[in-house]
C-alpha cells in the first residue's frame, strides 16, 4: 500500500492504519533513493533474496549469491489508481506519457529494448532496434526479463505481453543476457493501461511502469 502522505508509516504489527513514524514501531522500511532496495531504517540492512533458493533475509550488501532488488505492485488508496511495479531499473531520466486512443505501445528493439513510447514520434531511449507496436487492449499479464546484458550493464532486455485469449508478444530478446530474472505483473480483471512511465538513457530503456484506471 502507498499513501500520498509519505511522512506516515505502517507498523508491521498493525497494518490496518497509517501512523506517525517513531521508534515505537515494530518495523520501519524505506526505499533507498534511486534503487529498488527496501531498507530497514533501524538496522540499516536491506531486504534480499538468495538467487538460488529464493529465501528472504536481511543483508548489508548484494553479492553474486544475493539480490537486494525488491519489486512490489501497489494500490494508491487515496487516488484509487493502480500501477504495475517498476519493471526493470529506475536509471536514466523518467518520461511520463498517456496511452493514445489506439491503445498501443510503440517499441524499438533488438538485442534489448532500445526505446518505448505511446506513439512512434514520442519514443524515449536510443535510436537502435527495429520499430514495432504492441496492442495494450486485452493484456492479462506483463513479464519483464532483466539481467547482465552482453553489451554492458544490467538492463531490461525483454517484455512479454500475455493476452486474455492466450496469445503472447515479446519485444526485445532474451538471447544476450546472463543471470536473468523475470518479474511478472498480472493485470486486474477489466483493467486498462492508461499511462506509461519510462526510464531511459540515450542508449536503452532501463525500466517501465504501467498505470491503470
């Protein structure tokens, strides 16, 4: 759950109400700025998972065996708008676009995802890859594949859209990534994608978030 007033906290032992943040809370967690790390304020450790077993724990830092990335889907109870988790990484500049009347996502992609946008002339990211589009109507789930990109850095390399009729469409590629992991977002029944938040630099798209109504 997220709240418009970010100065209030949830207590791990009383999840039914927001309250003043103080040392009496049994738990207090905050997102580390510019990352997907969820950190315990009092211990300074981050929530992480073992890459082999999936077991959760608290860790001081990430390593080859442990990932500190935490992806959550949330509902803003004040604005009554749902969003996907951020699929990929919050690196580069963020660009926000409303989905057009054709309900399509425009993509330039090849070995990874070069650019995304709500129209072919509103693409955000690099100039590589081939242009295509994805129908955002009737999408049942979206799966993001991320990992160590063969040509440099940790990147969002592919998005797979699964439709209510069972069809799938993938943009990008899973052939040039190692230590890959997938994050899946299931859309609620009858939900429509209305807005995009795209994180990108001038080479590749780093992450994307889908807002619903």
